[in-house]
């Protein structure tokens, strides 16, 4: 038990999928897990643990932004003996080749805050995903014949940004934008654990196409299946 998670230690699996929205955590558990149980609802941040193809998996909401995922991922890594966290979230596309509902495996996170410095003494603006997780996701996607994109994600602190977002992205070679992976990757490094991030594109800065929250909740299941299949291979290596 921590200040933010009321689950017992044995109620959390060694691998965790982390959507930002706690309702998406509920949807993933209902869709994919057997014998699942709600093990945390403190602050309405739902965490479920169940079984996927016989493997114990936890699905945990993270909330929005580096501070929120920073708290939950650190507590899971540090106090619940979680070995792997894979964020499963949404992103906006800066790239004309990456469209709505495309899947993106984050190789590196570009951050604009001092989270990594304060939490992990990492004095960098770009932090990589754990190599093992990143490569496993790519391998499983190839096996499943899923076409995915990889590269550098902009892990932004600002949703409503002043200035030209595309100009900023082009200047820094950024493909997509989200808000959490920078803190997650920093926490994995400081706790000597492993993390990855899978994103489904929900809107495009190029085409201005956008999805609703309901569409995102219901149509990101292909990404979740990829994360789950990658998880069981990581667990059974």
C-alpha cells in the first residue's frame, strides 16, 4: 500500500499496462482479461489485475502528464516489485505519413521539463525506452503482421501550446506528441526496471482529423492486443 495505491502487493502483477484514462483501464480489463479484479480505486484511478492467456497482468490508469504517471509508475516499480510497464496511450501526429489509428512504438521520449533531473538525476532532454521492451514490441508486431511506426515522441507538458507546434516538431525531429513517456522512462532507469510506450494516433496536426474519447476507448484495442502479446513474451523469456 502507498499513498496513492491501496492494492495489496500480491494483487499487482510483475508487468503492468498503463493507459492514461482509468476508464480505458476498465475497458481493457473487461475486453482481454479473465478472472480480473478491481484492486485499486483510490482517487478513482482504477487498477485491475487478471489473467491473459494464463499470465498475470495488471492494467493501471496513470492519469495525465509526467507528474501523474511519475507517481504511479514509481510506486509500482519501487513498492510493488513491478518489472515492466508498458504505457498504452493516445498521441497526436506531426508526421504526414502517420495517420489516425496508426500505432507508434516509442523509441525515445523528448521531454520539456526537469522531471528526469529531479527524479532520476538524468540531465537529458531525450530518454530511450528500455531496449528489451522496444525490440520485443517490434518483434511481436512483425509476427502479428501489424504495421507500426517507431521514432521519437514529444512528451509535452502543454496540451494547448502557444506557437507553431509543427515548426517545433520539425526542428526537433519529432513524429508524435503525448504527455507521459518521458517520466515513465526516467523512472524505469532510476529503479533499474524496464518500460516501453505504445501509442495509437488519435488526431493529426497535418490533416486536422480528430477522434472522440469514446472512439479512442473503443478503437485502441489493436494496440492493447500488441501490448499484451508482447507482455507475455517478456514474462516467459
